[in-house]
C-alpha cells in the first residue's frame, strides 16, 4: 500500500487552463481581420484606379509614337483600343485557435499545462480583365482618311494652341501655297516646297501674338433660287419657308423678294494698325492676298488651283485645303531621326535637293515636332517622356523639348476624338491578367 501510494505521487498532473491573455489576443486578431476586410474595397479603389489610369495613358502614348515611327519607315500603322477594363477582388478571411501544451516540473512531479494561441489570415485576390478592340474596321479607316473640317481647324485656331502649329499640322496648302504637301504621305525622293508657306504663317503668328489678328465669324444671308415678285409672297409662304430654316427678304428695288438662308461665314480680322507692318506685308505677299483690307473670308477649297489667274491686286479669301489624321501622322513622321546605319542600309528612302545633296527634313518640322533616337540596348534615355523600341533602337520624345511635347499632346487628344475605338461589331481580344 505504501509503495503504491508513492507511485501515485510520481504520476504527471495534467492541467489545461484557458489563458486570459490568449483570449484577449484571439479577440484582437478577430477584430483586426474584420476591420481590414471592411476597408479592402475603398483601399483597393484608392490604390488601383490611378495605377490603371497611368498604364492606359502610357501605352496609348507609346502606341501613337510607334505608329509615327512606323510611317517614317514606310511601315503600316496598327492600333488596339482599350474597350473596357474590369477587375474583381476577392477577400478571404479566416480565424482559428491553436492549442499549445507545455511541461513544467516541480517537486511533486511533471505538470502539463495547456494554452491557446490565436491564428488569423487575410488574403486579397485580384482578377483583372482587359478587352482590346482592333481598330481596322471600315469606320476607323474612314476617319483616318477623312480631312479635318473647316470648323475643326478654326476651332483649334481659336484655342490657345499657336496658329502656326495648327496650320502647319492640318493644312496641305493655303491659297494653293504648298505646306510641304509631299510630306503628307510616304517619303518622296524630291524635296518639298515649304519655305513660302512657313514665312507667311510665321508672320501671321506674330500678328496673332500681338492681338492684331483674330479669327471670328459673322452671319450672312445667302439667296436661294431666283427673286420672286412681291405680290406672290403671302403669310402662308413665309410660314412654310420658316419651317425649312429659310426666310423671305425684300430686295432693294422694293418690287421683288428673295428666299434666303442664314449661314455662318468664318473670317480673319486684322487690326487697322497692323496694315503697314512688315509682318502684314509678309503675310499678304506669301499668300497672294490683297493689301490694305482688314478682313478676309475663310473658305475651304473654293479658289481655283491656278494662282496665275488670280487678280493682280490679290484675293480677299483665305482658301484652305485640310489634311486627314493619317496625313498629319505622315507629316510629323518626317521629324523622326534616322540612324546612320538605317540610312546606309536603305531602310528609309532618301530625299534629295535639286543638286543631289540629301534634304534635311528637320527644316520642315523644326519648332513643331522631333523624335530622337538612341541605342536600343538597356533602358530608354532618362529624359524620354514617351519612348518605344523599334528596329533595335529607342525612339523618344524628349521631355525638355516643349514644342514637340505640345504637338504630341495635341495629336494625342485629337486622335482620341477622331479614332475612338468601337466596342462592336468586330473582333475583340479579352485578356484575363494574373497580376499587374
């Protein structure tokens, strides 16, 4: 009996007691996970929206620059529109308690004590999906080849964009004075005509900078059809004309009336103080304009293409021939620098002066657009605002070249307006992305 009692005292005593600290830790972990789950949605929007915005903006700029470079090499342009961006976020939360046992010895024997450790996990999964639409359908091609309207050119002329930049980019000619028309397509062998246009536009820019040349418009009545005897114009005829946007107006002789339509006539107004200036003389001389008048009507392709038939005193009209977006892209592509190795290999058609010497296209695109080139190894140059890799070289717009940056921004905005991708019909490419 005594021996048995001694053996019973040597047996380990097992004591499992919940720990107050463990319970508090478990509660705190559960509270943190719950609060983190509630904040996941707003925090995700705050973190991710600008990331997607920046990526879409950057790739759109790279795509435009790549197409400009392609055109310099007589390559075909191609574009993909980002039709939609959809992303899903899944939050997985779990909370658990992990038993933990420890052995503590004392004079009476070994004691096994238990404790509980809280465990928790929070996982967020992102499943983004981006949909691309190839821009090669009939509507895209039509917009690419459609010249800009007169209203569009004048709208840009009334904005803060320099008139010289707008006209140099979007005009083929003015009063049949060529603005390097051969630059609006694949590179030709003969040097373009551009000096006279450039001199006249620079003079107009100076007048605009001084506030002495303003683009505006006025309402004018345009007679529709032949005059009508006054006794045939009654109230009923006037009402019917008004329904069609027309109106009857009496002619000066008082015996006849004319059916008229009101139209908006764009025009250029010049301050009288500018008539005797050197800039006004250069402007009128360059574009065969009549001197001594303060306003010129603006039309599109109304003058005949034979300037030698114009009156000796000049014309009173600014006649514009506009470019399409594709022609503009071809034009600015002449500002892409070509590596010597590419020129020697014949990858780009050379343009020659009359004496056979190479023509420098930078004379046409100076102060408006330039794409620099660097070796394709490694990363883009540190001063590149936007850069693309093509034929083992980096082509980039330098962020310190403010003229090129301004022109690129203008083309970027107008290409978004003109070439907004359609979501259908047509093939689309949808890519599920596993991560950023």
